C-alpha cells in the first residue's frame, strides 16, 4: 500500500506538472507572412522562471524584454513590423525549458527567443533552437560550456551557432571573485559551497581553482540541494572550519537561507556569491544577516549607465514585478539585438519581410554581426556567441542595499 | 572544536519539527487508514495563516512576545479549518470507497492548496519573509536561538498534552476505541464522525505549531514548503510506526538526527567523501528508512493497538 501510494504520488505529480506546462499561452496571431502594406506582428519569445524559484530575476527578464519591444514599436524601428512578447515560464526546470523551446519554434510568428535565466535550462534548449535555425539570446547564462563547448578550458569549440548571450561567462566571474576575495578583502581561508546545478557548480569550481592559484586556502567544500531549507549541519561545519569567507555558487533562494542561518549561529563571515544571488529579495529575506555579503554581477551598475535611466524609470512607472537590477537591462539589449537583426534582414530584402523560414536563419546571421550601443554598453558578439563586453562589478550589502564597490574587467592571467 | 553536541542539537530541532507534522499523518492513519497527503499543505497554510496575522492584522511594531501567541492562534485556526474542511468535503463523501479514491483526492487537494496560495495570497510567488526570533544563546559549545527554544518547548508541551488527552480524556478513549474497531465503537454509542473530525483538527493544530516554528526559525515561508516537509514527516511517521503517536515523534527525531549526522560526518570517513555532505542528507535518511523497514516492517515502535489513536 505504501509503495503503491508513493508511485501514485509521483505519477500524479508528474502528470500535473506536464499539464501545467502544456497550458502555456497559445495565442498565435499575425503569422510570419507579410500582408501587403499592413503591419505584420512578429513575436519574440521569452523563456525564464516566472513563478517559484528564481522568479524575481526571471520576471526582470520578461519585463526587460517587454520594454525593449514597446520602445521599438513606439519608434517604429522596423517599418511595417510590430513586435510582441510571448513569455513562457520554465520554473527553472530543464524539461520545462525544452518544451517551451519546442512551443516557441513551432509558433510561426516567433522570430527569436530571449532567455533562459538558468544555464542548466539553456543546455536542454540549445538543440531545439538550433534545429529550427532560430536565434536564442540569453541575458543571464554564464556557464562557459554553452558557447565554448565541453572542453572550453583546453579546446574552445562553439557547439551551436544559434545561441548567443549578453552576459559574460563564469570563467571571468569566478576568477574576478577569487581575485577580489583574496586581494581585495584579504580573506585567506574560504569555504566553498555549491548547489550542484550547471551554473552553481561551474562557478564554484572556477572560484575554487583560481582562489588556490592565488595562494588562498579552501578549508572545506560542500554541496546543497536546491529547495533545501535547513542548513544547520552545514553551518556547524563552516563554523568548525574557521573559514573567514563563504563562497556560494548558486541562486538567491538557498543563499539567503544559508547566510541567515550562518549569522544566526554566530558565524560572522561574509557570504560571497555570483550573479544568481544578486537580487533585492536576498536582502529582504536575509535581513540584517545579509549585511556585508558580496556578489559579483555582470556588467557595470545599471543606475550608473545614462542609457539605463529611462529604462529604470519606465520599469518602475509601469509597476512591473520582479527585479530589473540583475538582468533586466541585459534582456533589453538581447531583445533589441533581435529587433535590429530583423531590421537588417528586412533592409537586405528590399524593405520586405522575408518568409519566416528564411527570416529565422537571416536573423541568426545578423545577430552575429550586431554592433550597437545598448543599455549595458556596446553590444556585439565574438566568434563563440559570447558578449564582447566583459565588465564585472562587485556589489556589497550596505545598510540593506546593494552598493557597487568595484567595477573592472576580469584578468585571466 | 567538538561539533557533535551542536550537530545533535541541530538534528533534534529538525526532528522535532518533523515529529510535530508527523502526528497529523499518524492520527489520521490510525483512525481512518488514510494517508492524508494534503497534510504537508495544511502545514503550509498554517504558516500563511500566521503570516497573515503578523502582516495584515497586528499593528506594525507589535512585540514578538505578544505577536507569537496570536500568530500561533491565527495559524492554528487556518490549519484546523482547512484540515476539517478537507475531511468534511473531500474525504467523508469517499468513506467506504476503494482506498485509492481518497488517496488520489489527497494528492489533488495538495496540488490545489499549493496553487490557491500561490495565485491568491499576495506576493506568494516566491518566498515571503516571516518575522524571526533570532536572539542567540550559547550553552556550552551549543549555539541556539529563541526560535529553537520555542520549537523544543512547543513540541514537548504539545506531545505531553496529546498523550494525556488520548489516554485520560473521554474523547481520547473514544478515539482509541474508534481506532481499534470503528464499527463496534459506533455500536457502543461513539459518534465516529466526530472522532474523525477531532483527529483531523489535532493534526492541523500540530501542523500549525510546526509551521510557526518553521517560520520563526528559517525566516521565510513559501507555497512549496509543505511538499518536502510533508514527505519527510510522512517518512518519520512510517519510521516510528504509522498509527502510533509516540512513534511519530520518535521517528521524527531519529530522522532529523540521522540526516544531520550523515551530512556532517559521513564525508570524514575515508573513502566516503563523495557520499557525504548536505546534498546527500536525504539519501541517507531514506536509506535508514529502508533499513528499519527491512528489520521491523511495523516501524520502530510498531502499531501498539492499545495506544493507536
């Protein structure tokens, strides 16, 4: 009876999850064919976690893309073409991301996609977009393998030419963090924890290697499960290790609990994490325990960029939910890159919009040639599809807010 | 530094929480032989009930000494209403139906409750901050905080009260009778429907106590918190012997301590580094369950029919 009930539990839950996934919006309107003289509506797909884990930063991606589309429509950037967003929720689950990718490529009005947030989700989508020759630009994926292949450390090879990103890689991020921890903070004994996900484990590994290379000592390592709530045992281990810094590779959901339980247990060492933890939710949840904690984030602070001022004002004025701080501006630039590519494809076709099956590969080619000033600086891509903008910023929690403490370019020396 | 006392304390605290939730599974199973898989979600709604009291009813800046009992009250009211409502409207119509029907109803109810909270509670998409009791105390080499003391005291009080209630009170004895043989109990003049409602209500109350302790300890609550906690508590109930209220508490504590010690020390055993650490805690917990069930299929304390309630 008991075993049977567990089997049933699992199968019903799976069915439920699949049903929910299948309920994505299916309003195909417009279509790819250009009616004579009328405006055609093209769709830009967005895939990110919009509910549950990571949803605050995920919503920032959705609305960042939304604002880019609104701006393009308002300025009539591509004459005769209007854009709209089709946002799908991947719940930070690779399987859901894959089915969303299939949905987007199957929709004949979708010209390209922005997203996802999680590197692990991206891995399951690459093949789908590649097969459909549809461009995918992630504003947030930082795992090096996505653009540079499995053996990125020794032999860089681009696996999919349809995949681009406006964020930089963990190779740079992890190294930058290690350098700041060792030389900037003068911390010599780090405890390294990750969440075993593609992003978190990759980042923690790079930090671990670079930190040791610089002369720091890694006094302990551990892994957690996403969704864990009680870190009492881990905290006691960290306390016992006498570490003076905790490096965490993972998302804010677990990081905020770890830092709180760590400080509550009287271990007053800062938690240092990557861009997955760069969220105001982290500070709201951890409260005073977050004080002094650090993250690295890609790019330069959004509010110091003159071009981003209007973006932030618009985001706030429209009352959008979520966190634009981490990836909102990158989603904006990713979306704009797709819109510009559509424009270039239209221009090259004597001002007419090509058929969708011709348009998609052309957009991929045009995105590769992107070169424009975005909100986050110059937007262009190298031969692997990585952004050429390699700036990183260290933020620290000060009086309940993220304050930029250092901006620079990672040096891999 | 010797970390064993601290790790044991961590495990005991976690286990007490499992135990409090496990009471709900075990009471209901003992009386109607139903595994109420929605119980994890009753725990979750208890937390949101307490959160509602704190954020939307009490004035800002209420001292925690006043707020905590009121939050407990609010959480208990919500959890009991939902537990009793589930019994009345979801399970009672299915009494006498094949066993699978109420089980699937329970799973459906569990999903429904999650989605209702996610969609209709303000900002419940992600985790919502919960007021904490974070003042810490050092006792020897152990550091605990006020929320931990609340949890331990609440667990001891609730368990003692329940033990007294089941053994001594008239209703408690009626519960034992119903657990032993519902038909005969009914013939003896016991209103079994009332007894079943009371079992659900007690389970809901214990879940609410655990939920408030959870919020105070971890500082946030979310709509999915009931799933894993519910599954662990169910494991604890099975480990201790489902149907037995002392077994639920013991099972919870054993499970909590086993998980904590496994994640703390297994990786120090030579050759076992890969199998230790926080991420393997659940694996070891379920290994323990399998081992115990192999040796004692009835659970640690077994189903002592006389005390079953």
